[in-house]
C-alpha cells in the first residue's frame, strides 16, 4: 500500500512540476516580496483614493 501511494505521489509531483514550469514565464516577480508585502513601496507616505 505504501509503495502504491508513493507511485501516486510521484505522478502528482511530476504533474505539479510541469504545471509550474508552464506558469513560470507568466509570473510577476515584483508583485510581492519574500515577506508577503508588496515589493513596490510608496515613499511619500500619502495614500490617495478617489
């Protein structure tokens, strides 16, 4: 049973890797930083809303 589950997991990991490889060229690396915050900071300190 463990071996069967391992095979299933290997197949799923391979499909996930293929999906990620397809999506990587379309990512926007400047959207969020490693800390989860937006990487573009507004230095003025003022927020304008309309």
